[in-house]
């Protein structure tokens, strides 16, 4: 079956799945970059509380993030 643009449902599904995979890869990359920046901030003496405030999370969440990364 095709829609008004001439794209069949299988093609639309493939496009959606490709975009989901790309989105996941982007999220994982951004997560890695965020962790790297947190480590850098800690190395510069920024407190867990200040980092948490910048990220919109608690101090404990920042500590947990870095603990998981070790």
C-alpha cells in the first residue's frame, strides 16, 4: 500500500527504523561527551553540586554518573 506521496509502508518503516538507529547513536555520543565534560569540570575543581545544577540533576546523580563510568 502506498500513501499520497507514493511511499509504501515498508519504505516508511525502513526510514523510521533508520532514523531511530541514528537517534540512538547520537544520544549515546552526546551522553559520552557529557560524561567527559563532567570529568573535566571535576578535574578543574567544580563541585558535584554545581555540575548537577548545570545539568539539572542532583549532586548524587552526578556522583552516580561518574561511578558508573569508572
